[in-house]
C-alpha cells in the first residue's frame, strides 16, 4: 500500500522530532559528564569529610536526575518510532 502525501509529511515531521530528541539526548549526556567531573573534582579537592559526603550525595542525585531525563528522551524516541511504524502499516 502506497503512502499518501499526508502520511509522508507526517513521517517526515516525526523524523525531525526524533532528530531533535537525539540532539537533546546528546546534550544531556554531555551535561551529565561535565556535572560528574565537576563533583569529582570538588570531592577530590576538599579536605572536610562532611563536605566530601555532601558532594558525593549531590553527585549521586544530579547523575540520577540526568539518567532519568535521558531515559525519558529515549522513551519519547521509541514512542515516535512506533507511530511511524503504525503509519506505514
């Protein structure tokens, strides 16, 4: 079955959305790495045990936040891919 022009346009729109989500995903991964590196440097450069503990906990929280955001973007991409499959039949 051939796709109508409307369906082709919808698929093209979905592909643009996926590309945007992939860029967002890469940005989140880069931010996660920078944040983890910053916390690692703070942990390494401080002498106070309480500060180290606080930095470690903050690092865990921040990294988990990024992981959740990354997973959400991946789910959005999969959702759109399923929409494209449904359109194609």
